[in-house]
C-alpha cells in the first residue's frame, strides 16, 4: 500500500468514525430538543453507513423533490450531489465540477423540477436538471451597472431563490452583499441592498435569500444579513420593509414551510466567550423556528429562550448538542416535518436528521 492509498483509507476511516456523538441524558424528556410545539428527536447515526462509499466534505444545503427524495450538495467532487430517500439509502450521485458548491435551490416549473446551484469558487450560478444537465449559467453581472470591476466589486454568489413567475434572485453573500434579480432566461432586471448602501436597507453578508409567499397577495423577499445576526424583509421589487436581529446568532438561509419560517444558525459563541476561539471556529450551531407573524417560537439546540426588555438575549448552544450540532448551514423540512441539517466544517459528517415529536 502506497502513501496515497494509506491516506485515502485513513481519511475514510476517520469519516466513518465521525458519528455524531450526543448524550441528552437518561430520561426520555431529556432527548427532546426545542420549545413549544416544535420539538424534535435526533435520529442517531442517520446516513453514517454511507460515508465509506459516498464521501462528503462541506454539506452546505439540502432540498426535497416532488418524489420525496432528499438531495444535498457537498464540496467533495467525487459526488457533488447526493440523492437519497428518507431512510438515508443513496439512490444516485452526480457532479465533479463544482469545487465550491454552496447554494442549492429546487424549483418546479409546470411540473418539471430544476436545481439552482451557486459555486463560490467558480463564482457562478447554474440552473440544472435534477440529473445535472446545465441549462443556464449566470456569470459576473457587469450589466448591472454596479459590478463594473471584479477587483473592486467582487461577486461571490451564495444562494438563489426563484419567484413564482420564474424570476431568479441571487444573493451575493461572499461578494458585495447585493441581491440581484434576473428573469427566467437570465436577463438582468434589478439590484438592491448591498454592503455599500447606508441604513437599514443594507445587508452585511447577504448569505441567503427566499421568496415569502405566505401572504399570497403580498409576497416579500427575505434576505439574511449574517454578520449583523439578522434578516430583513423587502418588497418584491427590493424596497426595505423591516429588520429582525438576534444577537450572537449568525443565521444562514431563510426557509419557508407552511406558515412557518426557519433559519439555521451556523455559529454563536460559547457562553463564557473564551472556548473555541473566534465565533466561526466554535461549532456552536442550532436552528430557529418562527410562527406566521415572524415571532420566534422554538430554537432546537438552545436550552432556554430568555428575554430582557422585550428582546431575546444573546442565545447560546446547549451543551447537550455540542459535538453534534456543528455549523448548521441549512435546513430541509420534509413532507413529514422531519428536519435535516447539512453542516459546514463538521468533520465530514452526513446531514443530521431530527424527527418532530
């Protein structure tokens, strides 16, 4: 066995051992995460048996298609896209050309489903079929009138959302924090927010975006301002409406399921402010559930939702989930309301599965 073979086998062995290690205690009640009517149990070792055959690196995002299959992305170019059922049986994989695959959105147009992929290494957005055929590519948006110089105005897209009419909203989360709008054929239409903009309408690290159609007569855009630990609502044409902030909670992607709004929290800080180094190294994730009025009603992975003067205090990850909730980057809520958590920088683990109780 040569050194390369040894290294590969060792890496797979380490991945196989990277089983989420969690101990909620001895009683049944202590196994439950969350608050109010949104409580969950971890399905232990879900997907772990796949690691030796289907290696993963950073698992950024996950969606469910109309056939109830789960689709997640990983920056491991042996299999950028993994498609499996809810029991974690892998159905198929594809993709070796997306080293920085980051955003994954699914959209149904007249009964046909498509994926929208962002790649932070290639700095492009791709529309593909479910089996990987590229149908549309969005490159550096010089036609916007703002992105005129890639060195001065970088473009590093992190997320997409697709409106019912097919318009594509692109969050430039690791570039200049604008939200860009294209029509279904890729023609540029609009741009708003952005880090150079002053005031509440700006975004600081526009990491995620979604279309909020809970009010059918008044659709809105929700965009993440991750470095501000918040998210903001805009009109469909980009006018700022309102902002929400949760100190210490670095939210990633907004997800709408039914009347509820969900957010993964990729990191916070440890309570004493010392453990784990900088916040982005701390592996202190959890997630949020909001009601139809955008009121926080559950935070699985947090012990208590403490408030002071009508506002939530700085929230912290519970010690119960430390070592298991590591950089929660996205959530996928399936047709049975189970929650799947793809995680960034989580020791090459498969996404977690939590069953609602």
